[in-house]
C-alpha cells in the first residue's frame, strides 16, 4: 500500500517564475492538505481540498492556488515566486477531511533563487 | 486564534536517559492534539494523538504524552532515549471548522549524546 507520494523531490526556480507541485494521497484517502515548512520552522497550513473544492485556507496570498482531480490527487501552484517561498512543501492526506490523523508525504524541497 | 508553543528550541539528552518535551496550546474547546517526529530530509511521522478520554496516551516507539487541561499542556515523554530518537519533534493542535487543519509548533530539536 503506497503512502502519500509527492513530486518532484527537489526543485530550483528563479524569482518571478511559476511552479507546480504534485501529490498523490494514500490509498483510500480523499482529502489532501498542503503545508509550507520554512527552514527551522514548523509546517504552516496552506489549504485543504476535498471533493475537488478548496475547503479551508490558511493565511497565504492568492499566489498560492491548488487543484484536486477526480482521482483525489492534487496540485499546488505558486505564481510569481519570491525568495521567501523557498521551503519544504508537504502534502498530507486523510479520509473525508476528518480529524483523524493525517498521513504526510516526504515533501518537495523548493529553492527560489 | 489557536496556537502551539514549544518552549525549547533544542534539547540534549544522554542515551538511556529520560526525555520530556514541552508543549503548550491555546484553544477554546477540547483540542485535538498530536505529536509528530521529523527526521532530516523526511516527512512527518505521527507519534501519538489525543482526542478525548484517558489523558495519558501511548504512542509508537515507546513515547507517551499526557494531556493536562488545567495547564493547557501536552508534554511528550520517553523513559529511555535511544540514539535513533535524535530528530525534530513537533506538537500540533487540530482545528475543525468546516475543514480540518493542523497548527504546528515551531518544533524542538532533540540531540542524543552517547
């Protein structure tokens, strides 16, 4: 049983560019949440997708957007990249957005130059 | 707003010694509380969780945590630390308001000395 998978593992972009990160949830899960973890900090909630809709959003600008596909996989898009967007982006999945514990993927390390 | 405070940025313990990592939360209702561990270059692994009931919860790898409502605390403990426990530990509170999100503390880095 595959857990949460994310791609790519590492990515280097320059300021102003756009990036798309991908996440496949754990088998049987239908809810995907995205988190940003800057170096030396705890993860911060970006948003959550369930039934292909954004259900909850953290304090992130509109440059951060997402999408969920019918197969429950998800994408995180970040436009107009800033140096401060450099971070580890974590995807977590759960069943029906429940308060049950989420399963986290290994993350995508984004470096913005 | 909900928040989680981990007062210790880093802690060093000797292998075989006991461990306690502190966590304080701010939340209006009964909180959903978690402890996660993150090894270098890894994602987050759930150690244990508290939703309700017995305030002493057991987790994986020999960890336990105690929920104390009067102190708004959820401290993580382990009676005997192994070198492989060296990692970053995050306390978190779950918020369910039409969608579920997890609010994390800043983390405590655990160093284990031989």
